[in-house]
C-alpha cells in the first residue's frame, strides 16, 4: 500500500473524530465551518453555571448538616437517627446536583423529569431499607422470636425492596415492568424445577426457624448425631459434637426426623446403674451413693436425687441412680457420669461394700472322701463297611 494512502486514511479518521467532538459539544453538521471558539465560550459558560449551581447546593447541604448537628441535643436525636438524616440529606444533595448538571448540558426535559422521579422512588426505598432492620427487630422482640428469624426476614425484605425499587426506577424510563416480571416468573419456575432439593431445604429451614423447636445453642440429638446447634441456615443445620466435629445436616432431613432437644427446659435428669453384692446392706449402700451425689457440684440438690433398687439380678443387687443437672452440663455428661461412677466405687470400697462380678462357686459335700473314686469309661469299637456294619468279633475273624 502506498504511504500517501495510509496518511489519507489516518487523516480521515482524525477528521471524523474532530467532527464528532464538535457535534457532541452542541454544534451542527450543517455549518460550513466548525466554529470552535464560540463552542469553547459556550462550554466554559456552561461549566461556570454548573459550578455555581453545585456551590449553591453544597452550601445548602452544609447548612442543613450544621443545623442537624446543633439541634441534635434539643430534639433528642440518637446516633442512629442522626446517621439516617445525614444520609437522606446527602442523597438529596447528590440527586439535586445530578439534575442541575443534566439541565445545563442539553439533556431532554423528559429525561431530566424521569431522572427526578426515579431518584425520588429510589430515595423512598432506601429509607425503607435502612429502617426495615430496626422495625423487624422491634416486632420480633415483642413476640419473643430469635435472631435467626430476624436475619431471615431482614434478608427477604431487603431482596423484596431491592426488586421493587429497581422496578419503580426502570418504570420511570419507559421499561415494560409487566413483561419483565412475567419473564422472571418463568425463569424462577424453571429454576425451581431444577433445584427441588434446595427449595425443599429452604422451606424446611423457614419452618424450623418459625416453629423454634430448637435454637442456636441448644443441645439436640438427631438420628445418630448429638451436639450443640451452632448455626441454623436456610439450607442446612450445623451441629458441633463433643469431639469438636461439625455435622452439617440438610434442613429437609431435620424436619422429617425425630429431634430430641436436651436443653429445652431448666434442668435435665440422667441416670447411672450401680451393682452391689447380695450380702451387703442396701441402706448403707444407698447412703454412700447419696453422699457422693451431694458432694458432686454439678448435681442439683433440687429436684432431689434418687437411689432406688431397680433389679435383683443374677450377680447382685442393681441400683438406678437418678440425678439432675443444668443444661450447660449436658456437653460434659459422659465425663460427669464417669466421674460419678468412679467416686461411687471408691465410696463403696471404703464402706466395705463389694462390687460383684460374674463368677461360679462350686460347693462340695463335707462327708465325701477325697479324691472321689471314678469308674473307667466303657468303650466299643465298630467298623463300618460299604454293605453291612461289622461287629468286633466279625472283624477279628477276618
């Protein structure tokens, strides 16, 4: 390609950019000559007007903030309300500045009007969003619901306000919201069929949070797992076991399983079994066991403990020892039971009360001479052939 052709090509591109920039500044394509000087003067004039408008709006914004700060103690505004008022004033200042700039740079009046309406709707939804958390907190506190439901409702309300806010803003610029919502509904239906298990867990999570069968911090037993509830999410429930292992269970499984809440009341009863020999005194053993329970700090004095005979078994007398503890002690229950069993064994040993074990005792009559005479066992021999069995005599003849 000749060098002159390449130069002409780049000159044409620069000329097109030059013309486009002139048109962007408000010039007309019908003009025979591009009057850059007049456009520069017009641009500087517009810039000065914008700066003046921004300065005036900034002054009013600063004045409003100053009035709020000085009147805070008089009208008894707390920190949170003060932040909300300052946020609203800042938003109004930004929107007014945007509209002032748009009005000076030849935007269509309809566009400026739509922007003002959209900004107003966005501001309303912003105020509702910032106030929703406090409103939900007060309502749930009044009805005694837990923090997990508060977070769930706040998330749902935030998403709802965001969708409605976007729909209201887009409607001001001529978007067909009805068609958009219908399209989103079809997409949501398709996603629902594709994620049935996730939706089942989500609905089960909402049910668990609303029913409050158990809460975060409770000690529960579900299926083969036992531990403290550390998180109730929308899809899963997290349980921390005694081994410091986190078990994550889908909410649909939790909702369809039998759940035992060990810490739903103020105290819980547990029991252990103790065995003594037949020859030992029951009252003495009961006294020693009761004393061990009294000396154990974690065991409650009220309700009272009980030490009763549950069974007279094959190898001794079985006691069932029932005692009550606080919910905080449930996590240490295996260690508590082991300690009680050890202390009871020591107390029984100190009181000369034996703990029997499976054994066999042979009793022999006293008038029998030892060793006892025995007779030899009689033996017979039999040879089996394929046809008939042979006796011992027949076998010797052969």
